[in-house]
């Protein structure tokens, strides 16, 4: 067995009096596919920096195999010394390796000629990802690589990473992505690094089992401390010298209990609907819009009713945010009409976090918001109409009171997202416009956000590239195919994909049916030569199988055409959609088999 790429032995690191991790061990071998998970602030990015050699541990030993290259994709790389994104991405490549960056840029939809000074944060992140992939290191460390990637690019990245031979460690909040690429799960929790030799799909069951075992141990520890404390009070005077050892053991038990690091609480988030909006939230008729000659939508019509949860899905740059601005903000369509409903109270989550003042403190960002500000009070805000102290309110979103006066720009991406959510949840609303709300949130916060959005009484319009999040929240999908074409599909994201697969299968079947009929006519007069007894039997069986499949397909299509089936029974809808796709594909296979047998006859 070859030596590991890197091995950490009893490694500890802390800032001030705070331990980030303590006495952790880790071995990463060639071909590793590990995902690193944990709460925001648990030290995941710091651990990657330590593995990459960017920072040194306070204690312990780090052994790196001689001659290997370890590369880290950071969340905020410094490109100030490079004129274009392409110059940065190819900065460590030889002239005959530049083609690698060019090929990768296609998959990531990255414009290599984009000047750094005009590049967005998402473009810079994609350039950093292209750079690390092109350099083909022995160990690749990826910190939130799917942020700012659209679904097509994420799926391209999944396929690429599965085929790379180097070791990979990934931090990501995207469940579907982690399930697709990971083989091992590393869990950093309260300074302890645990390892599970299964992929991310097993993580939540493993985590819950680990926590349940921890709760059982803590319960037994507390019960023993209580029993020993009763003994100490009632029996020590009669057996003072003989039981000093037992007293010492009691002190050690209490110390063990006191030194335990309690699990971080989940943020106490909840949206509260304001005044009920009109039944019809919006009606758009034949709207069209072009920006710089690029069509965003063409003759698009949509009606949105109160209580719907709609996801806008499509590639980066296809116009999702622009359509949101047309429908609910201040952007005017070139053609068509828009009629908004009555009593709309809108709460906005902007993907570029423009609602935050980066140089102002957390407290100033809340107390300075005119919608929730309390007159003449810099330390209190109105939360759903009730006065609350800023420190107490932000504590519910896992912000330590000591950070209240820190500038917002010092926060992590996940903390900035939580701060925006705190502002939105202080207000009453009946329409949520959420543009990429999931970026940088940890898995536990994502779980909670999914739950509260599903329980929200108002209407939700959501833009996200997180497939799992869209599937859990949305009941309707507007899919941007490009060139101004938008598909309106009632159902979840997975159902939409199944439906699209069925459509493609149906088109292929139709084309093959025409071709099959022509070939049958041409071959009708040919003699049955070159066929075995089994082949003859199979030719007689195929028409019966085709008839059965066509009947089943017709029944399933009739069932799926029932009005509001998805809303009334999503499981039945998904099951029927999958069954329909399977039968369509089976029919294709049988037709292919028939063609082969007919060729053999000829």
C-alpha cells in the first residue's frame, strides 16, 4: 500500500483561548473522495488551510508525502495582480498546458477574457475553480466550489471530479452534489473530527445516531454525579479518610461535565405572514424583454396565485433575476402587460447581499432599517411589531453579542446570509422574493429554512441552483431554456426532469416508429432466412409486448393528466412519472430489438 498523501497526528489549533480543533487525526490517500461537513464557524475552512500548509498547527504533527502538490481553492482569492480571469487561471501552467483552462472554462461557463477589475464575485470564484482543476494537483481542496455555478455546470463538475485520479476534499452545502461525488464523510463538530467510510447520503443518520449516543452518555454522567453528590452530603462525616478517593472521583466527574462543549443550537428562524394578499398575486400577459439584444423572455404569460411556491431554474445569465425584476420590481417589459395583486407586502433576499451595508456594524444594519427601526433607540428594533433588543434577537440567529459592533464585511458568507434572514424575519410579509438564499448556509440551517418556507402562509418566488433545496420547497418550476423560452411546469424539480425525460423518449419513439414502418414496408417481401427458432418466437412475442406497453403508457398519461394531481398527492405523481419514463424507454428498447431481428431476416 502506498504512503498517504498527508497524515495529521494529534493536531490542535486555536485562536486566543478558543480551540478550533484539538488532537485530531486524519489520513488522506491517493484517490480520496472526502466531503468535510460541519456547522458554520466549526473550522472547516481553517482545516483546509492547515492541510494546504497555509497555516501551522499549535501542536501535533503534519506529515506530507515528499514531492506531492496540494492546492486549495479559497472562498475569496486575491486576483489583484492579474489583468484578466484567464491570466489568473493559467498563471502556473506552461504554454502548452493553456488548453486545459480553455476546456475547463467551457464547462464552468467562464469568460477567460473578463477583466479582473470588472469581474463579479461569482466569476472570480469560477476562475479559482478552473485554476485548481487545470493544475491537476495530487490533493485538491475545494471550499464551496458550487457557489455561483448553475445546475448544468454543477453536473459537469460532478462528472469531472468522479473521473479525476487525485485526492479530493470538498466543503459544500449542496446535498445533491455531495451525494454524487463523495465516498467518505469527515465531520468537524466542536473541535472533534470524526470519519465515516460512507458517502454523504449516510451523514444525517450517522450524525443523529452519534448525538443520541452522546445524549445517553451525558444522561448517565449527570445521574452518577447526582447519586455521588447525595452520598457526599449524607455519608462523608462517618467515613472521612476512607472515602477521599471517592470524593476525588466525584470532582473529576463534575470537571468532565463542565468541560463538555455543548452542541451549537439551531437558529430560531421563522417567517410571519402579514396581511393576506389578494387571491391573484400577479398576472402577466405576453411579456417580452431584451437586454443588449439578448432575449430574456418572449411572449411569456404567467399567473401566480396566493400561497404558491415557485422556483426559477436555469443556467447563469439566462435571465432569472431579470424576470424577477420585471414581475415584481421596477424593470419594465418591452411588450405585454403586468397586473400585480392587492395588499402585497414583499420581503427581498438579494443574492449579492446588497441590502447589507458592509462598513456598518451588525447592530447598525438592523437598527438602521427604516422598516424595523425603533425611533430614538439604537439598540432596539421592532420584530413583527414588538420591541426587541438587537443583541437578544440576533442571538436567536447564532450571533454572539460580542460581534454586534463588528463591521458586516468581517462576517463569513453564511453569517451574512443569516443576518439578511434576520432582517427579513423581523418584518411581516406575504410575498418572499428569494434570490440564491442557500449560498454559504450550513446543512442544519438549510434544513430549518426549508421547513419554515414550506410552512409559510404567503407566496414564495425562489431562485436557486441547489437541486435538493428546490425539490423540497417548490411546487412549481419556471425553467429557462434560453433564447427567451420559459417552460411553466406544475410540480417539483425532480418531476420536471422526469417529465422532460419522458418527452424526449416520446419524440425518439415517434421518430423510430416512422422509421420502423418504412423498414417494415421495405422488408415485407423478404424471406425469413437467417433466423433461429428463438428469433422466430421472439418476433411473434414482440407485438404483444408492444401492445401491453402502449396500453400501460396510455393509462399512465391519462392518470398524470388529472388536474392538481401533483398538489393533491406528490408521491403518486412522482411514482407515475417515473413509471411512464421507464415504459417509454422499454418500448424504445423493444423497437430496437425488433429492428435488429428484421435486419437479421434480411
